[in-house]
C-alpha cells in the first residue's frame, strides 16, 4: 500500500544495538514478551483442564445446562448472559482500537472518550462475572441428589413446588411454638436439606426450632443421572411423579450430604469436583487480568486527559495498554469456548 513502505535500516545500525530491527520501542517489545509468557500460562491451564476432562469418567457439565440464568429474570436462558458478557468485552476491544487510532491523529478528546468506553465495558464484564460466580456458588433451586442406589442425579423442573411457610412445632432460641415463618424460606430450606435437617416433612431451623413445611408438590420433574449406581447409569432419565417421589425421599431422608447445592473447592452440584476447581481458578485468573486492565486503563486515561502524552508528542502508551487489553479479550474467547461451548 502506498505510504506504508518498510523503513530501511543499514546493517551497521541493525546489528550495532540501540535500535529494534522491527522499529518497535523497548516498551512495546517488553509488552510482547510479557504477553507471550502470559499466553503460555493460560495455555498450560487450559491444556490441564482438557486433560482432566478427558481422563474423568464422570459426566462432565454441559454449558447450557449449567449457565442458564439471567439477572432479575426467572426461566431458562442457556448461555445468554455469558454471550452478552463476551459481546461487551469484544466491543470494548473495538473501542480500544478507536482510542489508539485517535492517538495516531493526536486527538486527545477522542482518546479520552474511547478509553472511557473501554473502561465501562471492562467494569460491566467484571460485575457480570461476579454475579455469575455468585450464581454458580449458590447453585440451582434443586441441587444434585444422591439416590438410594448410590447414583447421583441433577434435578430439572418447571417450578420448585413453592414453599408457602414453616410452622414451628418445637421452640428454639428465636422462634416459639405456633410461629409461622414466611421469609427467607428457600435459603433456609436449602441449608437444611444439605445438612440433613429435613425429615418426614419437618425442618430443623438454624436456631434449633423444628417446623412443619407447607409446600406445594413439585411438577414436571426430571432426574438426570450423572454417575452410575446400582439401578441407574449415566445418562438415564427419570420423569414425572416417580422423579418427584424419589427427590422428596432424598430431601426428607435426614441424611447429611445427600443434597448438594452450588459449587466450591470441595463439592460441585454441576459435575466432578475438578470442574469447579478449574472454573474458579481459570475464570478467576482471567478476571484478575481484566481487573488489572481496568485499573491500568483508568490510569492511562487520566494521563491522556491531563495532556501528559500530548506533550510527549505521541500516544504510544495507549498502544501498549491496547496490546494488553486485546490479549485479555482474546484469552476470554478461548476460556469461553472451553468452559461454555465444548
């Protein structure tokens, strides 16, 4: 293309040091070295994730079954919110390109404007990831259950079977006999189920009181087997009334550990324990990169707004920051593919 001919460097200058053979500044070269080393780190993590998934005999979680919620909305929206997060992050990469382009034109206002847009995109992504982690940690309404034959099943239903209230039959530290509790029912119910504190339709509350559960029956329930047992194998499905009865048997068994809600480093409702561990580490490591990028972008944007780079006669600092931000976006494409699509 006209006007873009390569800059010729004589051999004495080229091999004599003090100048890059690619006509790139020291700062840019060091940024590239850092990004290559960071890319190797992420590559190692994703390869380890792939190897662990291949070696695991348990059924691995499916993205659209695990990530199907939207903030403030009920219903099933497979991967919609994750796709929105990804789209916003990619758009922020576009705004960073526009900031770099404005810097080439020495347009200070344009640089500041597009840097602010990039920062907003990064903050939205971080907030979305925090919400997603919270949802992942707390889990679904139904959890994962251990059936009487030893198999593990995840539970799907159109609705939970709404809990109407808890009526206290044995007094505790805070509740008296006859008290009717109508607040925070689901949270209390899940904690009691996981701890084995529900038995024969009665729940032991956190203060030691015992209450009867008034709950509508579950409808259109399905149990999907995720690990082999005596009677059921991975992939088997149990539907309707039979599924609801088996689920209620587990919930009312009063046995610790037969219900698992959400995920942490020790347990995982959605599949093998390793899945949760890799999810927290890899997405958390990437989230730390995004957080660092947002902080760096804010600092660089403030410098541009105060005219620091304009006085230097160039906006190379915007370019170096842009390299890091594009890298963060590219890594997310791979993380998104590994965890949500494959």
